């Protein structure tokens, strides 16, 4: 069983338990948007009995390899095809992007795929995953409840982020997206002096309390913007698991970091 990135791999491993070994091809901590597959990764994908991917070009440089594997008859489950998608933030989007691939940053959106995923994986593995799926869905509900509790301590959640990654989180937990250092759904896009100037104006007008940074965003640029706006810069772990941690840790740490910075 191949899963493209670590956070999704953690959920799939949770769902299948001992019924399958999960191989994650994008190493945890590497940027999904930027990852380029080695010959070994291409081989792992082509030899997989089944693949679970995110879709919507999150795994930008794996798209062709995944399509090729599918034409060879490898089953591919694309998470984005089984959840309610949000559109890119209109003021941040670039022409290439439409729907936001960062669906794991809201446990309720992610939970929508569990019924279809468990049925498909159950078929491939020849096991009944319905009980495991029910338990995973409950855990996702619990994570959501904990995040709500954490975010209830934030008087006003105005987010300036590294790239446009927190749209699902913002929509679920009542935050406003003020802007992003890289105004795109992908960290691989570019920014410009004009866009950074607009961001500083927007952050000041929105009275943002912090500038958040994440994978793929140059820290020096973020620190400079934060300094000019007169707020702190805070690193968020949005695209990876913490060392030894799981999906729940990603989300609880994310909400806690945001809440601590904005209180
Ligand atoms: Zn991203």
C-alpha cells in the first residue's frame, strides 16, 4: 500500500491496522508541493497494489507518475475526489489554481473520505474495515471538538500565512485569511515586492497579531514582514507530522500555536 505523504499515510495506517504495510513515498518533512520522485519512488508507485493520494496537484511532481500507474491498472484513491472542496482564496489565487488541496487541515473535511476509503481499501485487502472506519471517524470528531475548544480562547482569528494553506481550517474554525507571503495554493509559486507590500498593508489594516510561516516559505522574508508590521513571526507545522507524532498531534499543535500567537 503506497500513500503519497506522511499525514495521509498516518490516517491510512490507522484505518488498515495490521491488514497492510503502508509505504509513504514523500518523506515526512519534505514539501509535498516541491517533491521530485527518484527512480526508486517511481518504482514503488508502479509496483504498488494500491495508492492513496491527495490530488489537486498537491503532489505536483507525482501527478504524471500516478496517472501512468493508473493506466497500468494500479488502483488509485484520490482523497480530493471524496470530500467537499473549498475554492482558493480569490485574492490569493493564481491562474493555475482553483480548488484548495490542503483538505487535511480540517478533520471534518478529511472525515468525509473515510467511508469511501475504507470500502475501497477493504476490497483491495479482502478485510472488513467498517469498525476501524467508525473508530477513526470518531477520533476525527474528537480532534475537531478539541480544536474548537482551543480556538474558543482566541478573541479574533486573523491569519497571515506562508502560502494559502489554511483555508479549510479558517472556514471551519471562524478565522479570517488576511493574506499569504506566497499568494498561492502552492509553496512553489513566487511572490513579488508589490504583493509583499500589499500583504503588509492588509496585515496592518486587519490588525493581525502575527505572521505565520510554514514549509516552503523563506523565513527571512517572513521575519522581515513581521518586523515591518510590528508583530511576531510564528512557525506552523502544517504539512508534516511532528517527530513520533500522529495526525491528532498535527492538528492540536497547529490550533495551539495559532491560539497562543493570537491571544
Ligand atoms: Zn501547501
